[in-house]
């Protein structure tokens, strides 16, 4: 009788552990930084944090979260304590089982990029690669060659698991709906917000990125979207084609610097 109870308890413990692992695989991580890597304050779901230039929060529930990002500016005359400037206040959407990376731009716009955390990794268990070859926060190689490692038996290239990740761009029907929504928006900044929302949970082709860029009236918004869409594009090898949507060579140089991890 005692042995039976012990076995039952063990089965329940394994079952609860399995449920907990599955639940954890739905949670996400959030990283936030400013365009110039300077320190800032953040309220995430009304809980305040101080940062030295980088904010990282793990095991975040998917869905919309309230975010307020602030900087403290010292009075240049030396009188008083200076003031606090709000750089962004609003909601961000955290996808399921993803690493959401957020960069706050000087114009208070957000550049968002996501990578899957679990079943989209290349590798097996704890091998080469980590978070990418070049490690620029918005690094060129995504999550690196291995993710969890190249030759593991779980999710790796040579294993029997999920293998290399596959991302599918928006289909024609979905994309035409997005273009109609963008064209119906009254203001260019509204179009940029909608476009950034669309790519939070969708992938694009280079031609789709270029078509969205052509909807914008202002060069600055074309450039901003080209930067944020880069990590959500399935055929990055053709990304040079988006340069046709720019009117100024300075925008081409700025995008190139961004892709290669340089400022400007």
C-alpha cells in the first residue's frame, strides 16, 4: 500500500513538472534599450525599475503590457534636481514564447524585433552559438549558428527534432488587407505605428517591405520602418532592394550602418 502511494505521488509530481515546463515555454523575455544606450527608468506594468542602459525581464506573460520609459535630465544651471522626460508611454504586445527586443528612438518611436525562444532554435542542447555571431543586440545573425547547439539530438541540424527554423511571410490576402489599412490611415505616423504592429507577429518578404515603405510620405518613416522590418524579413539576402524606396542617399547609408551594427 505504501509503495502504491509513493508511485502515485511520483506520477503526480512528474505530471505537474511537465505541465509547468509546457507553461514556461509559453512565456517570453523582453529586452529594452535606448538608441544611445544611456540609462533610463522604466515602469513595466506599473512596477518601476532603474537601469544602467539596458532592461531585461524574463518569463513575461504574452499579451499587452503597460510600459512607461523615462529619463532624468539634470538642470544645466545647477539649480534644482532637473526634470524627468517621458520617452514612451503606452502598451507593447509581447508574443508567445519569444524574445522581444525594443529600441526606443529619439523621436519616441519604437523599433521592435522578435525571435522565438524554444521550438524554433537550430541546435540541440547547450552548444555553439548562443545569441548570435555578431552580438550587436540587433545582430545580423539572429540567434547565432547553434541556438542551443549544432549537433544535439533535440532540435539540432543533425538531430531528429525540429531542425532549422522556417518562417512564412504574410500571404497575399493578408498583405493586401494591411496595405488597405495603411492607405486608409490619415497620418504618416499612424501608418508607421500600424506597420510596426503588423510585423510584431508576422514576417515579410523584401518586396512587401518595399511596398509598405512606399506608402509613407516622409523619408524618415520609410527609414524607420526599413530598420524595424529587417529582422522580420525572410529573404534578407535581397534587402538591398528596399533602397529603391529612398529619395536620399543618406537614408541608404543609415540603413546600411544599422544592419551592420553601427550608429547612424
